[in-house]
């Protein structure tokens, strides 16, 4: 009976925020609540657990330097993620290879914590010869999958850190007539590994008709070269009309034309994030000026979870399937398992652990030696008639390990 009351109280707590009256009479349930079995609370339970655990998201930015990547990231998350950035001069950039730099920041909004990691790729596309300049980037993405695969197959799977890249914002120059060869090569090299969201950088350099034309051209080229950029999921048919309209607009706006700014300016008596020119102000968050708000909504408010799901269910799953396939084909070839993942050196145990391992090893050897001695005695029927205490104390009477030889009495 008691357990029923406890369960009812739990259901009541999870079903709705408690009123003052309920707090003073915690055992009393409203009539309509008594009709519940309780699984209607499952979403609440998931919600509580997720909020408690916090969220993480890894965003990669790529594109030629100077296209406004860092400015856009700062504008998106309203933080200064590039405080320590050192800008290279032309001479240094000639010799620079593509680097991977991670910036991590913990942000909190209304009690919800987000561990945001930005993976920057300075040096990409800056060299005179850009052959295979995407290689360090694809390698980095693969390494994160590999680490995750290794952790997932390991002993402690409870606190796996997910460093897989969930989305890559790829910046396209507004000054060209569409995609450059390096853009095509980059996206083709990465499209099976990460969700690519192409962006037209510095959209304030183009007038609306130029933006329309460039978007069309990029869409055509993406189709022509068979590039698979991130596809927004289909909108559910039971969604309301407003949501469906927003979803349509979002899909039609891709590739998003964006503007970034680290400064706040005054426009029509309001302080807004924007760029101040002699002829006027370009507002970052004004939807008539650019697609920044659409990008932010998509990335943070509406599709962050889907980006993570696609990373896990499609890109990581592909990697995992490939790994397992390689392992099994090796197994059938060599008739022995050879992991395609390089084996990490095991952590060296400390002296205390080493001592313990040694003791345990000795114990095991003693037990094995005693067992074989007993078997031998038994086979010679020398135990017949022996008092039971003698048999039980045999391990103590055993000669030291090492002096046991097969068949020696
Ligand atoms: P990154 O090297 O790609 O990270 O580029 P930065 O964010 O450092 O920006 C390079 C320069 O472009 C800076 O002077 C920025 O102020 C400027 N910039 C950034 N975003 C925009 C933009 O949307 N429009 C224009 N016109 N300039 C921008």
C-alpha cells in the first residue's frame, strides 16, 4: 500500500509543477491525474536529466582567411572566442600549413549549460598551392571518430567525451562567380564525414540581386558536382502553419548569406550589432540585410539536435561500419584479428599496482601448482584414506612455485 502512495507522489511531482495546495497535501492527487499510469512523464524525466548533464556541440569553421569566420562565430555566440589569436603576416602565411585550433567555452542560458567547441582551421586555402590542403581537416575528423570508436569499445563507457565534429560552416567568398575549385574539392572530401553548411561570407559586399544570383549558382554547382551538404529534415505534417512557413523560408535561403560584426552601433535609436559605413548601417540581425538570424536559429534553436543525430547516425555509423568491415576482412584473410585502429600504449601502472599484480600472479601460480599436485596425487591414489584436514591444508604444504614440474612427484 505504502509503495503505491510513493509511486503516486512521484507521478504527481513529475506530471506538473506543484501548487501550494498540493505541497501541503502531497498525498492527494487530482482526479484527472489518477487516470495516468505515469509514462506521460517520460519527456519530463529526459528533460531533467539532459539539463542536469548539460549539452555539448562542436562546430568547425573553414574557408580562406579574412572571410570573417572568427567575427561570425563571435557574433553567433556573443562571446570572444578568439582573444589569443595571432594574425600572421604574408611571409609567415606562405610557409604556413593548415592548422587545427580548438577553442572551448562553457556558456549558460536560463540554467541550461552548453559546452561549445569551435574547431578553427587557419591556413586553409591560403597557400599558393592548395593541393590536398583539406587533408589535415579530414584527418582531424577521422581522429575524433577513431577516438570515439575506441572509447565506445573500451571498458569504461560511462563518461565518454564526444569530440566528434557536428557541423562545419564552410565560408565561400562573395567576390567570385560561384564555387572555386578548392571549395568543390574541400566539400567533396568532407561531405561523407561531417554536416557541411555552406555560407556566403561578407554578404554586405553584394546587392540583393547579386546575392540571389550567387546563391542560385552555388546551388547548381553543388548539384552538378554531387556535393552532399547538410539536408534540413522534412517538416512534420502536424506542425502549425507558421512553423511550416519558417521551415520553407529556411530551406529556400540556403546557402545563407551572412554578415558578422563585433561592434554594437546605434541605428534608429536602438543599439544593434552591425557595421557602420559612411552611407549607412548594416545590421547583422536584420533579416532584410542578411541571413544571420536564419543561420543562428537553425544552428542553435531548431537543428542543433538534428546535426548531432546525423553526425552520430550517419557519419559516425559510416566510419564504424568501415572499421568493422576492415577488421572482419583482415580476420578472414589472416585468420587473426588485427585492429585497423592503432593500439594506444597502456598507461604504466604505479608501483603499488605493480606490487598487487605481482602478488596476484604469484597466488594464481600457487593455486595452479597445488591443483596439478593434487591431481597427480589423486591419480596415484595416494590420497586414499588420507584425513580430510591434510587434503584441505595441501596448498600450505605445497613446495614453492617453480619446483613443480609436469609428472614430477
Ligand atoms: P577570418 O580570418 O576568416 O577569421 O576573418 P576575420 O573574422 O578576422 O575578419 C577579417 C576582416 O573582415 C576583419 O576586418 C573583419 O572586421 C571583416 N569582416 C568580418 N565579417 C565581415 C562582414 O560580414 N562584412 C565585411 N564587410 N567585413 C567583415
